[in-house]
């Protein structure tokens, strides 16, 4: 049985770590190099770096900052934001990333996923999906950092992404993002139980029990969080201890 993973996320804007609620009202959360080093030392299983305004600002991810963070951590490192080509990925891997995350560019050009999987292997390609539940009860895909709604349903796009070669799904519930009211269990479970690749749940982690729920009830393979770690509400060692006491299979 695979161990469940705890993944802190660094949302980056103007070279700083930021965090908001429902993708807006961003506030400063600290220096990304310092935070990355702290989380690695505390026992985080992986680290995710998302340059959240790269697509909107039509620029590439901050490779120099990626390089600086990579030199301070010894855990798998996923980088996303503004990636749209093999060359973009190669530069990030050269600067210390282990995996890359694609979102808007992959939705607009799904062949990007298969191209990256051929070039670097599926294990390197994480498909990030920002989703929101609408009045019809369906979860829809949003692009450009949650600014643009599409008519595509979340599960259908995730399934297609896996068929094209994505090796992992990073699912963020926009409704739950930053609320600390728990993960989106229903849509996470749908993906986790029906896709052949690991699913990372993101958006809403606020208490230790929220992580128990997303692992036990939604069967997520990993849980990603930001606010609770950045603002010292829950430490990674404490969270892992809590999960171990609940018999969740977690790396010590």
C-alpha cells in the first residue's frame, strides 16, 4: 500500500509566496526559498511551486527562483505556471524541478500533454485542474488562474488528460481554496476511484481531521495545503503524527 503524501504549496507572485481565498484577496506569506527549506527539513513529502500569474501575464515561470529553491531542498519538486512547450520544461528541469505542472496551456492544446510525456515520461507530467461546482451540480474546469470558465466537466478533462499521458492529477477546488473548511471530497473521490494515476487534493485543508477525511473518504493519494503551513497554524511534523495515530499510512 502506497504511503499518502503531504505537500506544501508555494503560490508565487512577484517573487514572493502569497495566499488568498477562492483565488482572490492575496496576502504575502513569506520568502519562498526560506519556506521551501523549512518544509523540506520538517518532513514534507514533496514541494509544489506555482507561478500563479505567469499565464495571465503571458510570461514564463521564474526559473532562477526555482533554481534557488531547488538548492535548499532534498524532496521531489513540482513546478508550474506559464509552461507551454518542451523547451519550457527542459529549462525548469535544468534548474532543479523534478516534475512540471501544466494547466491552461494543456487545456488549450491537449497534445502538449502527450508531447511532454513522450519527451520526459508520464511521471514528470502533472495535470493541474482548477475546478468549481456550478448550479447544475457539475464541476467545471477554469483557466488562467481561475479567471476563465470553460464548458468542460472536470472528470471528463481529467480522464482525457490521463489518456494523453499525464502521470498525476492536481485537483484544486476553487470553492474550497483558502477557506480551511475541508477538501472537496465528492469530486476528489470521483477522480481518485476512476483514474489510473495518483490524485492530489488541493483546496480547503484547515484541520488535521480534514486530511484524515480526504485520505479515508475521498481516497486521495496526496493532500496539498498552503495557508495552514505558511501561517504556522499546523506544522508538518504535528500533522504527520496526527495521521499516524489515525492509522493513515504516511511517511514519518
